[in-house]
C-alpha cells in the first residue's frame, strides 16, 4: 500500500470565552461524535455546552465553513436547509458523547419527542457529576436523565443499528448498561476494573463490549450475558482507548506505552503491534519521556485504515496491512479522533477546546476485502477456522495475513 496523502486541515472550530460558567468548566474537547447518517456533528466545548452542527454535504461546503466561533459565549446560529445549529445546555462539564438513530415511534406512543413514523436521532451526554442526559436532536428536548454513576461519565457507546441499549464508562470504575426503550432503566452494572474507566466500545455485531481503564489490560465483555469474556493483556502501561473494526473481526487498543495492539477479540490473540516512534523534527529538547503517549484510536468506516492521536503532537494514519504510518499531520494537544461515517474526513478534539477537521485517505476497497468484511460480519474466528477451505484463505479471512 503506497503512502497516502498527508491529512490537510480543512476547518477548525474554536470556543468563545464562557460568561456563565467559572474556570472549573475547563476547556477540553474529550469527545466528538458524528451521527450515524453523517448529518450532524456534536462538539463538547468544555463549557458545559454541546454544539450540534449540521454537517456539510460536500468537501467544497466544508471548506467554506473553515472557522466558526462563538463570540461572548453566545451561539452563532447558522442553517443548512432546514437544519440549524443547536446548543444543548448540560449544566455540567461534558466528557462523553454518543449518537443513536432511535427506532420510529408507534401510534399512541406516550413519548411525543419523536414524530410518529419518523426515526428519532438521539444524543447521549456523559457529565461531570455522574449523570447521563439523553437529548432528541431535532427538537433539542431532554428525553432522559440517567442516574447511577458516582463519578465522571467518561465515555458512552450505543449498540449499533438503532438499538436503544447504551453503555456508559465512568471514573467510579464501573460500566453501566441502560435500556432507553424502558424509560432509561439500568439493566446491568459491570464491575471488574480497579481504575477509572476511560473508554468503552460495542462491537458492530452487538456481541461484545471492550472497556479500557487506567490498567495495563483491557476487558472484553459479552453483550448477551453481560459477563466478562477475557482480559486482554499485552500493554506495558494504561490502556486508554479501544475500537472494533466494522466487521467486528478486529479490536484495537491504545495505551500510554505508545503502542496500538490489534487483537482477534474471539481468541484473544495479538495479531499486530503498531509502535509510535517519535519524529525528532516535531519534538523539542525539553520534551518529557512520555511524548508518544497515545490518547485515541479509531477505525475508518471501510476498515482499511486506523487513525491515532498521541502526545507527540501528531495525527497518524495507518494502513491495516502496514506496521508504519502512511501519513502524518502536526496537531497540538490532541485528545480524541473520530472518522466521518462515510469516510474522507477525521475530526479531532484538543485540550484547548478546539475541533479540527482533516482530510483522510479515500480508498476503493478490493473485492477480496469486501468479501472478507461481508463474511466476518456474521462468522466468528472459530466458525471460519471450521470451514472446509484452504489454510491460506482461512488466514486471510481471520486477518492473519493482510
């Protein structure tokens, strides 16, 4: 795979100075999120406020929005067609964000938030006081306030495909499972971590949940029985981020040890380690020892690339079949990254409260990869290994060869 074009900064959003909140509101963007259909972008500014921004339809339009600021703490409302930018007043510092396209409401449904017969897009926000607030995007109405966590809700993950199941990760060292179709009822509390839980990710096939805490191992849970499947041990420092591939066949974890480990979640086998080697030209002589500590990792929508953000002031793009990055971009104080659902863009959040939008490699997936992705969407590693097919084909389908 040849080197990809370097990511180009297309746009940057900057928060204005807050007037209604004190300095404790911070100014860090720990989470960004695109809606599943790519129509909305959620930005946690750090000032107890979340901005919901209608996403431009094309690259040319994106370039025109290269910088939109809030002045004096007041939102600049702008529109694209019928959609308008919205501001959600959460009342607490917002740490985690997650979208879900909720199932259509039925006739006679008691909840008027979603129009009858229309899908309801919701956004969950994890707050500093342990509360989770769930909002209806189109109206900005608060649907639920979920209570149970005793500390910061650091991350959120919805089960895919319009499922009402929400998983939350907290500094209280637990994960909690909520069912929004049952008025936000708490379904399960998952205990097993001994440190703050930083990240949670549900596999696209809804069978597994991975959680990362301030520990050297990540935990893999069953989404069917809510029991621990296994500990993934291999990192030398705290694991802080995790993500599943679009076909659920791969899991990546990122750690302060400056490594990303690629796992087979079904067997627990380590398939590959991606090491973040500092580029000396980007570092000064006063840099501390942990300049390459990772903050975030995410898969591209087609499953052929990874993006990582590290403390060495670089956004890296990795091709699945290579052990070295194929592209770099300089960025400052990066904390999180997320791909646009349809590819082509990456959003990154920074410690300064900014959001930056970058170009990302666009790739036409090979027929081989499309077939593998389609098969692995419903076949586990063990099921592939049991097929009466040649060994090399099994190795390809289980990502033992790339």
